[in-house]
C-alpha cells in the first residue's frame, strides 16, 4: 500500500498513546496511577454547561460562521482587553477546534516549504510534528545550562534567513517554567525588528502560582494589532479544565486571519455552535472556576514537589504554573522512553518520557490529578527505582516484592 511519505513521518502522540495504554489496563482491572494526563479532575463551569445546553435544546444546530459566532468573538475580544490590555477587533479573531487546531492552521497559513520555526526546549510534543506537517523545518534551541529557559543569545544563534517564526509557551508544558519578563521583552523587540512572527502559546497563562502573574508579550510592543509580529494562541481547555470541548482561538493581524478563515473553511467549515456556546458561557460567566482550579493545582504541585524532594537522586525545579513538572531522572537512566515503559510495567504508573519534549533523561509528571494519586504514584516509582525504599509494596490488592535491584 502506497501512503503519504509525509504522513508516515509524523510521530505518534506519546501522551495520547499513554492515555490509551492506561485506559486498556484499567479496563483489565489493573490499579493504574496516571501521572501523564494533561487534564484536571474538575467539572466544567456551570455557565458553560447551561449556555451549550440552551443552544442544544433549540434543536437548531446548523453551520456557523467559519471565523466563529459573533457573540463568542466578542467574548474573546473582551477577554483579550481585560487580560492582555490589548484592544483588538473582530477581524483579528478566529475561533478553532481547540488551541492545537488553531496553532496548526496558523502554521499552515504562515509557513512555506523549508521555512524554519524555532522551538525552545523543552517544548510541547506536537510543535515539531506540526511544523513538519506544513513542510517546515523545526529548529530546536536547547539551553546550554541544562535548565528550562534559554538565553536570548542562544535563540539568536538559531535564527537564519529561513526563520519564519518562534514559538513560546510560557508557562511551559512540560516544565511549568515561566519565562522572565526581560526575556519576553527581548524576544518581542528582536522579532519585530527582524520581521519574525512570535507565536505566544498562552494556554496556561492564568494558571500561575505563588502570587506570580503572567505578563503578556503585547505589553512589550509599540505596534498596533495590524502591524505587530506578536500572535497569541489561547483556548478554554486548560484554563477551565474543558479539554473535551475543543475550542481555541488566534489573535493576529487581519491579513493573517483572513487567510486562516479560507484554510479553515476548506477543512472543517466551522466549530460546532454548541461548543462555541459553551466557550462563550465560560468566558462570560463567573471566573471563580479558574481561581478554584489554580488553587487546587498549586496545592497539588506542592504535594508533588514534597514527594519528589524525598526521592533519592531525582532533581527538580519547582514549576511556576501549568499542570506539570519535569524532574530529572538521569541518576537512574538516560533513556526516558525505557524508564517510562519500566514504570508502567512494574509499578503501573504512567509518566511521559522527557525525550518527547526535547529533554532526555527527564519525565513529565502531571499533578492535575488527585493528591492520593500523586502520593501513591511517587511511592510506587520510589519502590521501583530507589534501592533504599522498602522492598515490598501493595499495588491494588496484590503484594509485590522488588527483585531487580
């Protein structure tokens, strides 16, 4: 069978693959602890549910405008003004089927074959594959110091005449690190000067801990919405824990949005108006759900850090936000893929290999779960890896004895 060479070159999503493995094990009755999932345990805000239900009960669910229903775009404009201190118009907004879809359509709109897109390691697993899917070339910048935030000179060294865009995700998936204002300001100034698009993936921008605040990149540009090189991606999946609703958006100059509308019209026509109603309900309703989720995540992060600090040989950097941390397990092995498989096989713990994020020897652990699962999961990992931990453990109703250390 002859299939597309490009399609065959695209890697499987490691997070979705692990989710499926965990689901199958649970169906078999195995006591799996999932520390790999990028979704919290909260319920969707009631305002989102009521708004989508109201639309559904009309039984009048038809095509919607490709760029999004006017009321949702107005809600996004209001959200942008309130949270970014940036006034944009309806012509600067497009609604997509999730922030992932929004980013892909944006890259499809911007990138020519062999154009380069700079990705800052650690990066979200889908970035390199998306760039390749539009015939672009991902260029990875890995911090020399082994940390999670590159220096500006390291980024500049990666820029060439083929560079079309730089993608920044802050706070970052998978590390939870937030870029300092000074670096974001340098990036904005550099990209505006060089004519390079600065794509800000802000999907976690309000899930920041310890009283810190996310500073929008817009704050550092003097250019108006039609001339800036700063483009913002956002959505409701992470902010409200509404991962299954698949709703995101792009804020960009009109010229870019117009092309994105054409691209979207020829691929999926429009986002379901039922889901758009849910998004509007979330954005326009009480925002206490966001604060509650943030506080829960911050508490869970603290528990995760406490457990990891007692894990011999494991090095950690405390996340500034998001759902994740990225501890260094190189004291045990440099092969994060093998380590992830070993932990699933021996301890029934799901952890995502750091290799998939450009950080080999690390594991991405999610604290967007319960405190019970966090403590139980780290206990099992210690049992499987740390020879100083107790030799016996109960997993489910089975007593297991470690016989490989």
